[in-house]
C-alpha cells in the first residue's frame, strides 16, 4: 500500500510536470516566496534519492543531497529522475540510522526504511501542496483537487460525503 501511494503521488507530479513549460517550471514564483516549482520538485526528488542511495549503508543524512540544478530547470530530466525513483523504491524493510546536525549538534536517530518512505511520501505531498498554490494561477494547467492533499484528508472527505 505504501509503495502504491508513493507511486500515485509521483505519477500526479509527472502529470503536472508534463503540462508545464520550462519557463513555468523554473521561474521564480511570488506564491512560493521566490522559489520555483522546479526547486520544490528537486527537493522532493532528492529526498527520495538520498534515501535510496544510502539504503545499503544504512546511514541516511537528508542534508547531504546533490542539489542538482538540472532537476529544477529541466522537466524532462526531472521526470526521468522520478521514474527512476518509482523503479527503485520497492525494497525490503531494514533498520536505518538517520544523521543530522541540529543547531550545531550532531544527532543520530534509529529508524527503518518503511518509516522513511512514509516520511518521504508525506514530505512529497507537502511540497505538492505548495506547488499547487503556484500552479493555480495558470489557467491552462489542470490540477486534480486532491493534488497535494494528505491521504488521510482524502479519506476523511470521502467519509464526510457519505
């Protein structure tokens, strides 16, 4: 279920990117405090990449991302990277150690692969919600009402409609 939810969110993102011009994708947006849709997309992609790249070592530090500008400026390349994530995300659960520097202090937290996938899914949805704010100004772009909405909120809305 988790993998299919991740794939659904990534498919939604691909569907949106396929509608955007390179300019719409990479230009600074007032609605995003000056960042671009591409920058938010890159952030989503690189969080998943970081988790995948560090799966074998078992040590994940999300601060050590590539920050590849091509992902945030080229929709075709971004889509390639998203498809790669979709093709490699399904792995066996295993224990992981998260490492990060918080306020100058190193921390280590025990986690596992599935927990980090869930974190990345929620993180993806959060950034999709931000992207949606920027996209709504573009009348030519079709965006689903549930794009950028937490799965639990979608389920709650369904229950309320019954």
